[in-house]
C-alpha cells in the first residue's frame, strides 16, 4: 500500500537545522516521513538557500523552493500597515508561492502549513489541510507589550501594532483547517479558553529533543553559565541582556570567577554590547551545541517574553546542565521545580538558585541526572508527535497510524 502524499509548506527553508522554528518543523517532517510521502515547498530569502545542495537525509521525496527577497517582504509589510492583515503574513506573501501551491496541491492527499505565515495562503484550499501553529504568537506579543510598553525602539513598536491584529486572526484561522496544532496547553487556553468547538479542532503537540546529538555530559570544568539561543529574536535578546545586566552581577559579587557563555546566532551590534559586560563571553553560532556547552556548570533560561516550549531548557536537561529558568521557560512541559530544574522569577531569587547549585555540586549532579531521565522518558520526538500523526492519518483515511514500511 502506498503511503499518502503530504505537501509541507514552510516560510523559511528548514536547512541547516538550526534555531527553534527550523528544529521543530524538521523533526515534525522526519517523524511524518515514516507515515507519509512528503513534498517540501519552502520560501527562501537568499540566493544561497535557493542553490544549496539538497539534503540527503531521506525526509522529503521532493523539495521545491521559491525565492522571496527581503526587499519584497519589507515592501509587503509597508503596504499592509493601513490594513488589518497581520504583518508577518504580509511579510511572507508571494504570488509565486501561492501559484506553486495551486499546482502541487492536487497531486497530494493533504497539506500541512507551518505557521500562520504559510497557512494564510491555503485557507480556501479544498484538500484536507492542517496548520502547525507552534506558538500562540499573540500571547508572545502581549507579553512583549507588557515588558516593553515604554520602549520607543522600532521592534517594540512593530510588536504593538502586530499584537492588535494577531489575537483575533489566530482564533479565527483554525476554522478554515481540518485540524491545527499548538506546542503547549497554555497557548491553547490563551487562544480558545472555553470555546469547545475550536478546542476540539486544536491538539497540543509539544517539542521533543534529539538525544542522539545531545549526549549526557555532567562535567563542570568551570563555573560557566550557559545560555543557548538565537539572539536575533527579541525574546532571546531580552533574556540574555537581562541575565548579563541584572542577574550575573549578583552572582559575580559572591563568585567573581563565574562567566556567562552565550551560544547562538547574534548580530554584530548586540555581540559588541554583551562583550563589554564583565563576565560575558560570546561564542556565537556554532555547529554543535553539545561541544560549545561542554564544561559548563549551569544552563540558564531567564525568559521574560515569548510563548511555547523553550528548546534550550530541553537541551540543557539532555546535556546534563543543571537548569535555572523563569516560569515562562517552563511552559509546555512538566519538569518539577527543585527536582529536574530550578525556577526563579526575579533577579535576586534567580541568582540565589544559581549560587546554590554552584555551591552544592552533589545536588547539581542529582538534578542533572533527574533532568536527563525526564527528557528520555517524556520528550522523544516520536512520542511528542504521535498525536499529530494520528490526527492526520485519521483525516486521510489511513487504517493505522503506527510507522509504516516503505512502499
């Protein structure tokens, strides 16, 4: 029996697999590829993405790419300002992309859109269609508005404009899809509350962790604190600046040898600003998070903005880095404060939890072991994504949803 064909739409080319959004959609597709034959249709923002060698991982039967240059996306956004269209939908709008969808969709049994940015292009498509929303973006933007209400920088202004448009859009868009998926129950409750009709059309599918690339390695060579993230996003940039400016000085007052090791993509101006803060070492983008984090003592996740599951927390827990996180960083999974990680929501409490783990390495080791056991038991990608596989399989009339052999 031939496996059904599924067309996958992404607003960003998912290779190389770096960053939270690319990581999630790649592993979604990797798991789905055991059940369906996948075609990828992706927007690309650079000529390099358009011409890069196709991956040989066997996830996709076919890959098609559409070039959307940044100047066109920025113009789209400007033109959308007088309207009620979410700006991120406008940013990724492409007539060529929509044309390719119309030609490819009839060859497939269903379509899965990653994020509302591509979902907007298929709301009226007759085929079975699914929306992988990931986060409630409006929840993220609402938090940004609360934290940065006095800020006049351009990014904060854009977030304020966007937040007014997104919440109603995200609630309504699920009506146009056979089923939609969010990463956490908090996002689902924020958008749909007691709306039983819409709740029935939305399933929570949390993030997993690729344990094969994250070996357990509790070996604190230094007192370094590790922060992993894409600093080109406002959420991560706010978190690392908060850590460096408000929390790290409190820690270094008692332990002056402690450094903050910043790992991940970062702009040149932001890098320079952080490197001027005592005790901050910026590693930048790396090929291997495990190698870059080796020897670190504690993973930190001082998130104040954002929504959904924080991949960095899962990575810390897998790697054997005892973790200190704010409550926002704990959303979407069920690790326990004081057992698998430590939770603190103000600078002095956060610093105190870090210092306690630095001073008591036996307790830190126990936490690291419990955290690794937790992600092994509860956060494999296959287990996390099974509800999505089941929903799509049922809608496409498949007799079973367990992994199928290749035709």
